């Protein structure tokens, strides 16, 4: 398996895989290129994840304070083929071992999606194997299945990332029902915007979480939007405004900024914990899955872990390396759909794609 180099963002050489691929093994090649991370992985339905590699564009986009779509697309073009070669080499495999190619069909940036779609369809055509378009959010929902302790269906899922904050009922692959979602900013967006207000740079979520470690929540009082409401909806746009108002009304030094970051983070976490456990209680189940980039936030993991344990709820997170966008989750989702029904998808991408419209496998 591989991990990105902290300086270059390019995945470093990996140790030999525990379960090398063999000819005719039925491995699925997964390609993720929906936004600013280029991910490639090789997944075997029986042997599990054979190898994966990830390149992050965060350093490139940091200069602009956010993702530049054209730059993202061009970087995917540069990175994808080398990453495919690397993953095959790390797995001890060749193209002949690939039984299908899965790629992120949407949602995401149109240009970035097209890069992955083009490579996936070209590769699949050359090999004479099926190509499978995967919904990006389905990949996140299923990513905890890559863990050593995977959840069983059915479960309630909190999907929390830069662009999405949703509570889902998950009965099986392709069987999803929306229980509630944000009415404005997603939690990840709120983290990014607040980090910008506090002068913490990009990407904002990890920067704010790290900065909050030196702060103490409670010195400043921020709202917990919709936490007391009877529904399962979220609202985070007002939190950034509350941070801006607090900064204007107070002479805030460096420690004060850290305290404000800690209070902001705790506000988001309190809302996510409260709504998630309310959804679990309403479902009658005792399994909760957290997926998406914000799922890597340690404060969320700690607080939700304690609250879930207190209510007898089994809690599942993806491994930290699979919280952000990655090829492993796409390869997994593709393998599960291939197992249920063969696919020979037409070329195309869906920059806007409602998860609720996704048919069961």
C-alpha cells in the first residue's frame, strides 16, 4: 500500500502487498478524479485491497486559496497514468489481471471527471473488460467496508465532507434513503470558510482542527444551529458569520483566535453528534457509519465515540487514509456493483448527480 510524500504529495513506494494479484484474479481498477485528489487502486473481491496510490493537489491550489478547476483537470492528466503503473507494480500485477475498471462518474468538477472517465473507458476498451461509473458519495458511504472491522447492512450513515452533510439510511448497495441534510453550507465548507477568516490558509479543515488543539472551547460562545430542532437537517452558514462578529466585537490575540477555533469546532461537532444519534434512535438500529473528509476530524471521532458508546450504538469510521477522496473506495464500490450485475456503461460524466436517484445494484 502507499501513502503520499509530505513534501511532494506523490505516493511513496509501497511495501509488497500481502495478497499479490494473480492472472485471472478478477481485480477491479478504481480511478478517482472528481476534484483535487488523483486516486488509483486495485481491489480484489476476495483478497481485498491489493494496492492504492494517491496524489493530493492541495499544495498547488493553496496559492489560490481554493480549487482552480482547470488546474485540477490538467494535473489529473499528468498524474493518472503514472499512478496506474505504480499501483499495478505495487500489487505485482499487469493489465491482464484487471477484470473491470471503475471510475468516478460524478458528482464533481466536469473537467476533472472527464479525465478519469476518458482513461477508464480507454483502458477498459483496450482490455475488453467492463467499465463501471461510480457515484462519488456511494464510494464514501461504502468506504468503511475497507476496514478490518466493517459494518453490516443496514446502518445509518453520516456523510460529512467539504460539499455534503447528509444523514442517510443505508439498506444495502444502491439502497439509500436521505434522512436529512444541510440547508446551506456543509460542515466542511464551514470549516474552510472559518479557517480563511482566521487566516489559517488552505485546505482549511485540517488547518483549523490543528489550530484548535491549542485553544479552549467555551471562552467565546457560538451557536449550535438547529441542534434543538425536531428534524434531521443541518445549517452551518451562520457559524462563520458568528465568528466574524466575534472577531469584530473583541480584541482577539493569537490565543483568542485558537480559542475561537476550538469553540467553532466544538459547535460543529456538537450538532453532528446530536443529529446523528437522533437519526439512529429514529431508525431503531444500533449501527452508525461516519464517512467523508470531515470524518477524519479527531474531535468528532472522540466525542461521537463517547456518545455512541453511552447509548450502545456501534460506531464505524473509515481508516483515516480513506476519509478523503481516494481510488480505493471507487474500486470497492465498482467491485460490489460488478458482483451484483455486470456493467458496460456508456461514456459520460455527471457533475451533478443526486445520490437518491442511484439504482440498486
